[in-house]
C-alpha cells in the first residue's frame, strides 16, 4: 500500500508540474481607412505572450511575438475586467465618417465577445484599446502611427543602432524618457532600427547622443543607398 501510495503521490506531483494550456485574453484588430491607417492584429495571452500580425501601412509586415512582464499582464487583466466588453453591443454605430474601425475581442473559456466600432466608441473601450497599443509599442511593435510606403526613410526618422552583446534594447532606449523613441525592428544580432520624431530632435543630435551613451557600439543614419552613375 505504501508503494502504491508513493507512486500515486509522484504521479500527482508530475501532473501538477505540467504547464497549463495557454489561453487568449484579448485581441485588437485594426482596419483600414482612406489614408495610411495601420492594419494589424494584436492577440494577448494570459501567459504574457503577445502575437502581432501586420498587414498594411505598418513598419513590420507579417508575424512577430513578444512577451509582456508579469506586472504588465496583471494590469492588463485588471483593465479588461474593469471595462467588461460583455456589457456592450456587438457593433457600435459610428457617427464619424471615414474613421478607422477596430474590433476588440475577449475570451472567457470557450466563450468570446467582440465589439466593433470606430473613434466615437465609449471612453472605456477607447482607453482599453489605447492600453493594448501602448503595450505593443513598449515592446518595439509600432501600431499607433500608420506608415506611408512611398515616404523616404530619412523623412520617417530612423537610425541604425548596434548595442553591446546581451544589452536589453527596450530598456536602453527607455533611458531617454524625454525623447519619443521606438524599436522599429531587429535587423540582426545586437543591431536595431530605431525610430524617432524629426520634429523633436535632429538626426545629428540623436546620433551624437547615442554615441555618447554607454552600451552603444555603433550608430548611423538610415538613409537609402543611391546607385552611382
């Protein structure tokens, strides 16, 4: 009996150690407008996983994944519960013409609830959507501002930054709290494309600032290469 009891105890311990299946928490799908509104989907999981899929007028097209911090996940869950999408109709009719539509979807087990609308939705819905966008931006996924595919790179405000090995790129750029910076994409090991607002800081000033900061190995402007005659 003791042997069987010991086996049962070990089996229960092993089962308890298995990770729980990850489940979806909330998703945001942004649709097109007549201009260059970004078209993408963000799907947040209870584990902290964030799946991104960019379609049109975004810095990064295709799929990408990032992981939120436990604190970010806890705050997000709290805001999702407080907003309570289940109390709203499936579609909120728009009073504003030609504004981009978005759909918020939440999960509760096997049940889902989606609310579709535009910029004149109730304030709690708009605040929740803003939170989702800010979380994505904080992890290097640009979703707030649409990208004109015909705009030259130098007008977008981008520099190429190489950091020392194992340097956390997101934490590194966050030290410049007075400047609006974003990680556009990961080019290769330890090298990133960093976006900035040319109206806030000149390219030369930003390059000098980065070069003088510990952790930066190389930094250069991101300008298109023109063929010579």
